[in-house]
C-alpha cells in the first residue's frame, strides 16, 4: 500500500492538499500493493489469542529442487550422485480445464494455480477449476478469476493465499476439536477507573486530560455502508440528528476542530479514516463536496482496507465459489483489526509522532456519544501511564457484551476483551464458583468493551515497528452437525483491533487498562434496521437504530446539564415504527459551543437559573456564547458567529416549538428509518453577529419575568406525545431541508 503522508504545516489557517485518494484514479489500496511497489507486512499464524504474535517464518519454496530428506541433506540419486539441478517434476495434478487454459495467464498466475491444486490431501483447491470450459473458452472470465486470486495472494501477508489456507486449516481444526484458547489463564479485574459524571473525581480527571487533548491523532474506522440500516449511502453520511441535519463525519470533524482551536497550540489535529473498496469513493466525494467540513485538506489521511479474504466452505478450507458462477469466488471482510497494519504500512502513526502528537484515539463510525469520554480517558491514561486504554461502560453480569479482563498464566499477563460467553465459565473454572456476578454497585466488576481505544502514540509506534501491526486471527464457523464437519454457511479468518494487547511484551503488558462511564453517556451506535431494533428492544436490549441514536444524543446532553445543576425535565415516552424513545427535550449543543463537561460548566455559570421543559428543542452554537439564565418551553436556536460574543440573561421563550410526527412511509430514507419527521411549528432564533449586532427577538434591556414552573409542567404533560393531525402544520422540513453548518 502506498504511503500517504501529510505535508508540512504552513500555519493553522492555511488550506492544503489532503492525502486523500483521488476517486478518478486507481486507488493505491492494499489490493494494489504489489503494483504500488509496497511489500505487505508479515503476519503471524494464530495459535492462541492470548499469546504474543510470533514473527512469521519464510514461506517454503514449492519447487522440487527445494525439498529435503529427513536429515536435511539433499536427496541423492543412485551411486551417491547428486540429483540434477532441475529434476523431473511429479505428474501434474491440474484439472484438465485448467491445464488447457494455462496459456491465458501470466507465469506468476500459472504458478499460483499449480500451488493451489498441489496442496496436500483433501486441502487442494482443484474444485475451483473443475467446472471451467476447456481451452480458451470464457477467456475474460478466467483472466479476471486468476487476477482476483493473485490479488489475494499478494496482499495476505503471511505466505500469500497458500499461507491463508494453511492458517485456516489449523484454526478450523482447533475449532472442530473445541479447543479453548483461554485454558490455563486466570481472570481478574483489570486496572482502570470508573466514573460518575459531574463528581469531583470526574472533573479533576477530565481537567488533567484537557491538557493532553491538543496532542491527539484520531482514527475513524468507517468501512461500512448503510444498507443494513435501510440507508443507501455510507454510514458516516447519516445525520446524527434532525434538528440541524449534522452528519456523523461532520460532527466528528467539528468536535476535533473545537478541541484544536481551544487546546492545540500551533498544531493541527490529524484525522485518519479507514474506508473499504465499497465506501472509499463516496467518502472522498462527501468530504470534497463539503470542503472537508472545515478541516484543512492535509489533516485528513484515508487508508483503504483490502477487498477481504476468501470465504471457506469446510474444515479443509476449500475456497467457496460464487453460486452459479465457476469464474468467481466469495470474499468476506477480514475485520477491523487490519487498521493497525494500515497505519503502519502507510506510515501514518509514525508521521503523527514526528508531528508532535502524543496520543491516538480510535472510534467507530456511528456513535454520536464517542467524544464525551475523550478528555476523561486521556486523564486516566496520564495518571496510570497506560499504553492502551479501553473506553468501557458498566455491564450487568452475563450481559451479552465483551468484558475487559486481566488474564494471568505464570509470569505472563494480558488485559484484553473476553467474550461474555467465555468469561463466566472461565471464572467458574478458576475458583469463582458463582462465575460472573454483580458486585455491590449492581454491575459486574468486569467492564463492558465498546471498541473505543486510546493509545500512547510513542509506545504504539514501537509496537507497530516490531509487529507490523498484525493482529491474531480467529475463525468462528457455524456448524450444521454435531460432529462439526458441515458449515451452515461459508466462514473466513478474521482479526479485531481490540486484540492489540496480544502483541505486547514484557512490562508493556502491565500498561493496559480501562476508563468506564455510563453507556447512556458514551455508547449508542446506530447499526441495526428498525425492525431488528424493535425485536431487540422487546427483549430488553438496546435497539441500536437511528431513532435511538438521535434520542440518546439529546438525552446525554440533558444528563450532562443536570449534572451541573440545570433544571432539565424529561418528556414522555413515544413510539415510532415500534421503537420507544423519549419525546424530548431535544438539546443539540454544537462542539463549537462546548465539547466536554468542563466546558459546559463555563458556558452555564449559573446552572440553577436554566430550566428546559420536556417538550423543548434547543440548539446552541458558537465559542463566544454563554448562557447565564434561560427559561425555555418551546424551540430556541442561538448562534454566535466566529469572533462574536453573546451572553443570554433572563431570557424566557415559550412557543409552539417543534414536534415529532409519525412518518413511517416517507420517501426520504433518513426519515423512514426513524419513523418520524420534525414539524417546526414555531421557533425563536437569535444570532450574535461579529459586528456586535443581534438578529432576533432578544430584549436584553428588558428581561422577561421568570415563568412559574407549574405552567411548564402543564405544557409538558400535554405535548410529550406524537403530534395530532391539527398540530402538524408549519415547517415540516427535516434533515434534507436543513443547512449543514
């Protein structure tokens, strides 16, 4: 894969070219590594995910001349003479159709085809060619087929395609035998800190982290399309909420820029986005169309994951052909663990270190709560000297979420994610008769993994230099039979980014820990279709749909405001498309206004003088804005232009506000996946201008008398339900009609 390094900075205000792939040209992704002249990093065979990754051995030559006898000496002919340099080859094992088609392929492709067909015993891949036509028939399809196999061969780092199949055979056999990779390891509670928002411990740790936030590089793992959600585009292009229509990628970039403007002295905070072949062009187009959402172009680097690895049909690792097409094979993703190798092979992590970055933050594509823990986790990593810090949330015992666990075996130590269905039996097998149980807090002492990671960059780069960023692989076939010989569907080898601790050695293994905060404040991914989410919610599990992602973002902001002492009421429960959510209030505090609790405190210096009803909608933006006293029962939008300042004092707003209106059959898929649109019945808008003027109705010299609390509560009781027919008037524009700022 070609390196894409950032250019030198020319000042914070300079706009520069970004090392983002040009969609009009061939993409220098891992699938084209050989063409780009880049040798893929070596990868270790995986024997036990709890062991350090070993360096891969050189692949054995397949020519007859390289074979040795039992004592390692070259085979000799009769009378002790040495064999000739080019002995006769064994009879060909090639299927007739392949043999008659070899002239269509390059020498390297011919050699690869022979290797696949000459694999030992039942593991050979002759089946891939048995349904081919003879000779030069279907020549183009055959050429494309071999080009695809050659691409996999060039890009799988541990011995090419043959190495992948050999690794698969070993892992599939261990799976068939039911081997437990955790056998012999003893679990215990890992190092880390858990917090409640607004406490002295929380605020002091976040304050410590804010000293570090100006030296962070950010990694967005964004390889997915939104098809599973009923959305036809890339997931990072989804709106986080309908009040402003801000997309996920826009929200992430605006947050990074907010931290940069306030805490990075003379530095630009870089962002790396991992895309896939399916999403790369659309990601580049979205960024370019929106002028990179305010970032300088050279702050963004895109690395593209390969097209995946071959799917496998059985325990002999036979590659799965595409049904009804003998000239194609099924491919599956290799997993987000590839991100570490991509950061290494593209020189991204090392470049960031040279630019003065100290930390690297990994986050997922559709979690709008991701940055609520950033400063907090930086504070924890600073205090505890962690190489890797997993952001976690409290989990109930036996809850179906992986648990961060410390494992020890003799003098070996690992702190990593253990799947929930492995943790309980492991505890029972090591003297904990009750297994995974809740402690006095009401939660398991083993916190839940949410795949948001923080690394000390210097240590991270050192490990990448040693391991090339390769993560251990695993296989998880679904069997049809008790003997575990027949798969329900093809499987593949995978790797995960959270398995990074398996690559640590010696004292490094002691520097892994966690930061825990309530899931309501840090984790609400949008990953499921509405119907699937409704089924999950009925079982008591988070639905993970667009409606709950939006509702949870507002709820988290409201909870942060309550922790300061603001009086923020709750709306009633409403149901759209089978998904239960709170009707409000809908509070959108843009990152330019405030991006963490410490900043919230500065923006609301007199929190007891702020009250927001349960049916209200509030949108605040601008670094110069401060809310001293506000009573809101309706919809209010306040903007403060860059370079302007504005203080809200004794402002009371009461109007019809905005309401959510059921719209399950909307032609707009963004609306349909939520089940509602926003009807903007009445809005108060105030804009503080850079020239000192104010647009909007803000009687700053004649404060309005504070309304009694009872009147607000009465309105909340009436309007915390879906709007009736007569209430659905006014501006019904939602995401598609909003201006994305």
